[in-house]
């Protein structure tokens, strides 16, 4: 008996049809899980993956996952690969199993560009992108102990939708929000905290587009932060963005929480210093062209930030764009255009 059925736009995808009832979905998931453990579900039931592989629906292959780290009661039931029990292949929602790629799809044509995460369905999309896609499928798994905490249920985030699918996201820390669980200090400025773009959509200017959207969203603030530490790849994104938008050079700072003046470094100054500094010699390759910085590997491991809050490398899955080109070449190409909020009072006369 096959539980997986072809999904299409006609019936909608989870993000389009889920009601904001996390408690109800948790109860349904618990009931289904209990039935599996008791043997009440048919033992021959299988779920067909898009690859054609079939996974048997049995208790050892399913587990409950917490969607929000600060709300343990909000859980969803997931199906894991029999070959790798840390890899989620399907999610149980509205009485059906959905392949993870289908959970990231939408049939709503209005869901395009960067959209603020608000509904429970959108929170699940953010969870899948963060924990499943970035956490397991699209990063190097050098360390078996690496793991990625789900975001808070109150996390400010935007998901990037493109051609009917969620392909990335970024999260921010609002000015005045607490720096961490149990911390008494609050952020003194808005902070661009984490960002991720799926592999198939990198090198298309989407990292720059999200950074631009962040600046436009907080256009009334005189200072904006990017969470420390900024990876080499993110410095390349910042370099291109600030080269194309010189009006933002005085606003962007690399910050440690809570972002007091003594915890801020000018990103534009650090970009300039990086460009003027000769690259470190590469052992075993003395013939390397020293005018090019070379390709920087992704830095995927979680780091412990100085305020005690576990966090990802701030560039997430974004890769450097055109890192092998001359560092001094002017950025002339337009970045990817995404629907986003603009503050005309601040932006008029500043954009070509």
C-alpha cells in the first residue's frame, strides 16, 4: 500500500492549506505515531520518494521534531531515510505524508520574492530550510556532532520564494529584542543575523538582494548590524553590495551583541583592509596568481557567539559570487530584483 501520491498545484501545498493550529497538528501527529507503534497502521504501507525509492512507514523510521526551540510543545512528525536516519525525507501534515521538496513548494502565484514568515505553514518552511536542507543536505557533514537548533517561534525571518518554491531565507534581530535566552541585554540596532540560499540558486545575486532588502526594511535607522563573525564569503557579498550602494557604507557594521559602539566594526573599512592586504601564501602552490583571492570554501559549522547563544556561520549557505574576478573591478551589474518594501524618503536620489 502506497501512502505517497503525486502532488500538484490543484490541491495546494502545505504552506497554502495549513491552518494556524499547531496544537491540532501535534495531536494528529501523536495519534498517528501511537498507531504506528501499536501496529494499528498497515505494516506494508510505504512512502514513495521523488527518486522512486520507497520507504516503509513504521515506527523506527519516524520521529517527532520540535519546530521552535522555545516552544517544545509544537512538534511535527517526520520520516527519515533508512540509509541515513538523520536525513528527513517527508513530513506528516493534514493526515498525509509530504516529501520535503513539496513542503517547500507553493501553488499561490502571489507568493513570490521575499515574504515575512508569519503563519504556521511558513514556520514549517523555515524549519525545513534551516534544519533539514541547510542542516543536513546542503552542507559538509565533517562532524557527526554538528547540529542546528530550530529558530525561536518569535524569530523575525523572511523566506525567499522563486518560481513556486522556497529557495532561501534570512533572519534578523530587532532593535530592542533580547540578545539571547535568559539574557538581560537587548540589541541596540537591527541586526542581519543569518542567511541561506539553496545551492541551485547561488551566484545569482540573491545574497545581495536580501542584504538590500534588509537595508530597505530598516531605512529609518542610522546604523545597521551584521552579526559577528562574518564569513569570507559574506565579506564578498558586502563588498559588492557596498560598491554598488555607497550610501550604505556608513550604516553597516559588524556587531557583537548588544551592538554598543565598542562592539561595532565598520564593514566597509574591513572590506578595504582585506582588499589592500596581500593573500596568505598557499602551501604547495607558489605559482598561484596572487591578484586573485581564490575560492573560499563554505564555512558551515555552528559557532558559539560571545553572548552564549549558539548560532550558524552568518553566511549560512550563500557562496561568494565571482570571487575569482579582480577585486578592484567596479560592480556594474544589477542585482536580482525582488519585491520588497522601499522607503522612498531615504532612497530617492540614491539609486540608479
